[in-house]
C-alpha cells in the first residue's frame, strides 16, 4: 500500500510542496513529481470535474508516486470516502467554521477509532485487495497513518472559533482562503475586523499549540517566503492556469523577437 509524501513530511516537521490543477492533465502530475513536488491540489470546488475524471487523475498519481489532495464540491459522506478509496491521499474542505463541522468531517473520512468511515477493500487505495490490502485491519491502520484531512479557514466565524476547531482530534491542519476571508471580513464591524497577517499569526499559534500544519494561497513568491518564515508548512505554489499563461506569454515574446512583431 502506498505511503503518503505529505504525511511523511508532516511527521518529519518539513515543508510540503503543493501545486494546483483543476483539469485532467496527467502530464502535470508527472512534471510535478519530477520537480520534487509532494502533492497536487485537485480542485473540484471551482472546476466541473466529474468522478471519472477524478479517478483518471488519481490513477496517474499512483503511477508517478505523488499525493493528490482533493478539494471536493460536497461534504456527503459516501462521496468523500470514495475519493479516498479511489486513491486520494487527502481531502481539503472549504468554508469550515465550527468545531462541530470539523468533528463531522473527521467522522466521515477517518476509520475507527478516529471516525466512522465505511470500509470497502476492492479499490485502488487497498490495491484491490492484493497483498496487505486484503487485510481490513491493516488497511484501516494504514489509511489512518497515510491519509490526511485539511479544513479551510475562510470566514470570521471560523477565525473566532479557531482554537476550538484546532483542538478537535483527527485532522491534520488548516488552509486559509484569503479571498473568501477578505470578502467576509470586510462586512464585519470595524472593531471585529482582523487583518490577514494577524489572522495568519493567530493560525500559526493555534497550530503550534495543537500540533497541526497550515498554509495559505500566496500572491507572489515573496509572500510565500513570508508565510514560510511565519511557520507555514503547506506551501502552495504553481497553478496550472498561471503556469500556462506565463509559459505562453514567454513563447509569444520569443516569437515576437524572431518575427519582429511589435
């Protein structure tokens, strides 16, 4: 059964390198693995990937030995479990704001004794029942050790409940959604608004207290360095659309130079 690169880095206290795609791009997985990324964030919240497309990406991820972190467009229990059965190493759930929500998610995606996830062995995560994947007890123990759950901090309510959320056992960390958080924080009374950087400082303190990891979505490499220096270990850098845009702009510039185009 496959070991998670992300969980290995979490246990070692090391930074985790994450790139993002919302499209069916098997070469993206291959190139990311070759460039020593640990994980691909596969986004379904804002991209219309169907389940067969997700399974395709998860199968290719096994081939290139890179973790996939699925951001689903649902919290339905059976669907979340199926992404893990199909080979996802982790799930990241958007707009989680209370400890009860965190407990509910842990129950849905972790096997007993941490949660109440149902066992189904003839799947990719269990190597279709071959070898150790045929032992349901070992399979459950393996999944508890080698899969992970992250929740997104994207609301003022979530920030107010941060320490209570962080104290819930069974999940691995937080990822901030800065755009959603900013849109909602602007609607708060002035005396209750918390700046982005202060939010990250509070998050780092909570994660240190409770043994969790955190990250956020940087606007630049310089901002990513700031996050890392603050204590972030989930380092997201490299999204498919930005990379395609930059690569094509570079090629267009070279063509302009060659052809004399203005």
